[in-house]
C-alpha cells in the first residue's frame, strides 16, 4: 500500500464505497492543518455536526478505543488509529478517516465516511448521492478555517 496517507485513504474510500469522500489542497502548512485534524477530542465535535463529544484516552499509542457521544446522547465506541497524516476511526456501524500530506507549501487533505454493515448500504448510497459531496467539502472548509485561526 502507498506510503502517501491521502492515496491510502482514497483506496479505503473506494473499497468501502464511501458515502462521503473528498480531497482538496488547503493553502496552509501541514503542521497547522494536521494539528487540527489530529486533535480529535477538542476538534472533532466542531467538524461533525451531530457529535457532542469524542473522548480519547491519553497516551502515545497509535491505536486507541475512543467514545463518541452524539447530540442526542447516543454513544458508540470507536477503534482509532492515529499517526502523522493518518487517522482511521471504526465503530461497529461506521468508518471515518482523515489524511494529509504536505504539498507545495500547503496541505493535501482528505476525509471519508462510510457505513460498515451491508444492510446500511442503501442509506449510504442515498446519503452519498444527496449530501456526501457537499458534507465532505464543508468538513474540509471547516478544517481549513480552524487551522487558519491557530
């Protein structure tokens, strides 16, 4: 598999037939952009509209169990793999991911969201067709806006 995290995430998105996938160049340094993306506990609730909190245990491990709490109080456990330029979060229902690489003084950034169970595929196709592109571009815009403020 490619050592380029964005290329790897693109392959994952294709394999999952992700409802939400986008990649764009952000005209900010990689360290600022990835600093926002990797700060899951503080930043993810600002990036995902239906997420109230995302609890990640402290420590240096690149693999952790995190707890997502939705705006309606629904809780879901996620396995999180976090490394420089790479984040993959998986629960029993959904997969989310972000990736970034430095590119010409800026950052190429990608985001994905997909459902896991086959029974949810029709929902994923509908969501992808109606909102996936718009929602993923909004996610990237919000990352860029928050990174610009740091």
